[in-house]
C-alpha cells in the first residue's frame, strides 16, 4: 500500500480501500494504467430544515506517473437482511436522494501525482420528508487493450456512501428471536435475531447472547460484533450455539444501539 498522499487534521489521508474492483480477464499480460485513490468512503450531511444547502467534500488522487480520467456517478443503495450492499439506479428506492445531491466536478482529469477536491452538496432540504441515502461511484475507464497480444483490462471504482440524516436519537427493537433449525444436537443450532431500526438515523449496534439456566445462573456468553442498519430496515443475525448438556435454558439476546434502551428478546431451549 502506498503511503498517504494527503494529510489533514480530521481525515486519515488517502489510502486504497476499494469498495469494488471489477476485473475482466483477457489473458496473462496486464496493460499499464493510472491508479486512483479516495480519502473518504463515507460522507454525512445533516438534514436541517430552513438551511438552503449543506455540503461535504472528499479528495481523489492520482498517485501514478500517468494522467487519469475519473468519472463520478450517483446511485441508490441499501443493505439486504444479511448486511450485503445492494445498488440501484438513482431514484429507485423510497430512501433515494434523487436530484437533491449535487456532485462537482463529476468528471475529473487528474495529472500525474495530483489531488483534486470533490464537493458533494445537498440542496432543497425542505423538500425531503426524511433522510436519504446515495452512493457515489468514483471510477476510471477500463484500461485499453494492448496492440499486440492480449491484456488484462479492468476498471477500479470506489463507493463513497452519502448519509443525509436528521438530528435525533436512534431507536430500534427486536422483531423476533427464534431457533433455526431445531435438531436435538445443539452444535447444529443457531439463534436467529431479527433486529429492526425504527428510527430516522442509521444505527451501529453490538451486543451479546446470554445462555442462562432457569434459575438465572449464567452458562455462557456469545458476542455479537458491531453491525450497521439503515432506518426502517431489518437485519437478520444468525448466532451459532455451542454444544450444551441436557437441560433447560433461556437464551437472552441483548443489543446496544446507543439509544435510550437495550433491544432485548429471549427464547427457551430444551435439550432432551
């Protein structure tokens, strides 16, 4: 990894954490191409009524010795219940920022070892009934194929996620907690947790599953790593259970989403 090119107080500098790398393989000899980098993969804009425009920016860099052309396109995005990113044409989703997001410039001509600022602005905030989300795909065109012989051509693109959210406290709940599947062998069981973001801002939740006996004594604790969930979305988590001896148990799921309460749910388990 190349060293950072831009050093700033609140940013970490430019690195190469590509969201998507698209490869089209034609043969074994790669064609030379300019590389690009961006210094931010997430931008957050506050949705404030009565404010004409708010903006943020990121930097696109060309650390190579060749000039580079870069294009920036805007799309919708969300996550599946498993947490995978999904992309759609702009204006597809109810949470789309549609025409409210302005990007300048949207086409960049970067000289060798140069950096350019890209400004992302939100206008007509009063026309948005709630927050919205977008993703900016920053990419270079595919490398030209070699004139002699085949070559590996590819297009490298970064996804810069844009969050436009109102101020406020997060809110969430557990829709359901259940065991799936249900064989007698607990080594094949998993606890399924359906977590739903009921607020207007993305939540970052983490938690644990406590395995307890009916007398409330603790048998084991299973950690749930941090995960993001967009407003109105449900995240389905599968927590594998350890092998347990015969007996009755209570499985207690506890998720901290940095709100006023802990989202909790439980299910009984009996091992015959």
